[in-house]
C-alpha cells in the first residue's frame, strides 16, 4: 500500500477537466477560418461572397442564385473543396492519433507512426506504384498503403506482446523501431531496382493533396470517423493511464484491453489517413503539445481540441504548400517538417528540463 501511495504521489498530475466553452469556440473558429481560406486562396482569386452564395445554393429550401462561373465553380467545388476536406480529415486524425499514442505510452515524443504505420504504408505504396501501375493508382496505391500499414502494426504488436505484459510498453516501441527499419530497407532495395519510378514514389512519400478527389474523401472518412469516435470515448481512460498501469488497474480499468483498443483505433485511423495523403510528419506532435501548453493537459480536452486544431493546421499547411511558390506546389510534408523539426527540438528540451 505504501508503494502504491508513493507512486500516486510521484505520478504526473493531470488537470482532469473537459473542454471549456471558450477553448471550444476558439478551436472551432480556427478550423472555420482555415476552411474558408482553403477554399478562397489559390492561383485564381475567387471572392468569399461568391463562394458563400454558391454554398447556400446547395442548401435545400434556400433559393440563391449561383454566382460562380462554370470555371470558378469547378475550381472551388471539384479542385479545392475535396483537398480542403481531405486535409481537414487527415490533420484531425493525425493529431488525435499522436495524442493517444502519447497517452498510452506516457511519452510526449510519440507520434502516430510509432508502431510502424509509416514504414508499412510506404512499402505498400511503393509496391503498388511499381508493380500495379498498369491498373492505375486511383485505388491500388491507397489500398496497398492501407494494407501495408495495418500489416506492419500487426507484426509490431505481436512482437511486443511476446515479451509479456510486464514489459510490453517498452517492447512495443522497440518493435516499432525495428519494423520501421526493416520496411525502410526493403523499400530502398526495391527502389534501387526501379529508378524510373523514384519521382512518383518520393512524391507520394512526402505527402500532398494536389490530386485529391471526393472519392478519396469518401474512401477514408468512415475509418477516420470510427477511429475518432473510439478515441473520443476513451479520453477519460487516457487520463487514468497517464498516471501508470498499476494505478489504472487499481481503479478498475483493464489496462491491456484499454491499451489495445486505443492503439487499434489510432492505427486504423492513421492508416486510412496516410493511404490517401502520403506520409505527413509532425502533425501528431505539434498540435497535441500546443493544446497542452495553451489549454489543458487533460485528454478530455486534448482529444477533441486536437482534432479541430489539427484539421485547421493541415488545411493551412496545404494552402502554404500550393501558394508559397508561384507555378510550383511543394509537398506538404516539407512544410510540416519545416515547422515541426524546431518544435520537436523545443519539446525534447522541455521534456529533459522537467525531469
């Protein structure tokens, strides 16, 4: 009993509160502004009023004259809107997946790709681009990357579980690193034998939404929605897990089942996200830490606010990727890495100073 009491005293304190009205409104407003900017900003300037009236024309019972020309209508609703919607879904999913991994493994530096999702998705996409090019890439690349990500995490989890429950958390991290290294080696081996496809492969690996369609949105939305709901329902459990497995078990939580459920949900959503966007780094680190810094350390607030802020953040990053350099679109992974690398260094330094 004394040992348990000492663990509870030394465990990290969690501010167990939900989302305040102000924080929720600010996050929702941020996402709304990002969506508007994503629709309005581009090579072709289109007025916000015209976009708003065009959107109202699709509302049943509202009779508003369509004010966009045929060309502008195509640009807004067939080119910009699907990439904005997809960026919002992917950004929100990566943010809450990163936050969930950080809670489950009690490590502030964990990201959504911890257990080999990135390596598996990259290998699957590489195989599809090289060997299934004759079938087109409208569905083969997303399907292959999704399957590769799920398979990699399944192997990682099996390896981590083989050491027993007592050391499973650390073993999972090591197994994830091993899987990432192995898939990277296989991927490099394949790429070296098909140098003519390297540009296509690297373009996918660096992430982007320039070819996004409503089909892609419909492809990943159900998986992301399901994963987000599961993680949202487990936000209180993440608060308890953050103080330690023994303390969580003493409060009646089945730690192994809770960890498996959260990891599966976060992995499923992340795999669906990267299958249509490519590998976009640092979103799962930047956004949750900003929420903890500015709002609360409780996952009751971190999970829902991370989804809203992550969605807005990636939409704005996509806008930057397609507008910073006229005539050329940068991979969005470059933009997020440029912002995330310094932030990661700050987080690492802060984590060390708090020990």
